[in-house]
C-alpha cells in the first residue's frame, strides 16, 4: 500500500510509483471520483488540458465546439501526438479532414522528406483562420514530441542549426506560432552560450 500525507494547505504529493503507474506528468489533470457507499476515492488520469480551448470545451472566438478535445476539455497523449490526431480527433462528427505528411515537393518538383511530420486541417464548418491556429497548436505539440529543444548527455549538447530551425518554422502557418517556437530555440542558444 502506498500512502501520502496531506499538508496544512490541503496539498497532496502523488507518490512516484503512483505517478509512474498512471503515467502522470506535469500538466496532467487528475480526476477524483468519490464513492459514498464505500467511503472511498478513486483517482485516475483525465489527460492534459486541451491546448486549443484551454479546457473550456468551445472555441470561444467562434462559439463552436472544440474538435481537438471532442468538447471534453482534455486530451490524452499516452500514445503520442500523432496517434491522438489520427484517432482521437473525430472526423465525421465535426466534418474535419486531416492529413499528416512526411514529404514535400521542392522547387524542382522532387520529393523530399520533412524534418518531421506536418499536419494539415480542412473543414467547411470552421474558418481557414481558425483552422490555421488549431493546426499550429497541434504542430507545436508534434515539434515538442519529435525534437526536444536540446538533446544533452554527459558529453553531447546539440542545438538545431539555423537551417533546421527554418525547416521547423516552415511547418507552421501563423506568426504567433513561429515566434513561440523561435523563442524556444533562442532561449536554448542563449543558455548554451552562457555556459
């Protein structure tokens, strides 16, 4: 049996073995379900707060249901972002078409591989502006999953080159998303240069 002690502020640290068992990480939401008959509480992982609607279940600026979390406010990334996009976002219910590609055509019409998978969303019911914003939210999650901002070990430290950063930024549509990703890498570079 695993136990934890409640602090005077009502806080509780979930023990490491429970966090590992539930695959809980920073930012995950924990659901507490009470059973008055047995006088017990069950905890389970609910998922991460949806980055698109921030848990509100609707896309407020357009007053439409959030299709990324299926209007639940949470997403479950236990299997990774790509399986979530392909299987977790209901296509028919919201009339969303989505593609994830790993190839692109260069100026000479030759096929090249993207630096990482690229997502594209299409819909008649959601504006292109809104889809671009949501597409970038999902693409940022792909970037976070597929390329850590730094890869380090005892004797190895890597920061993406400018050319790789340009390829990563080409996967994004909005200036806001490009600025966010650029700031990650600039922060890493300045930290590296200070050391």
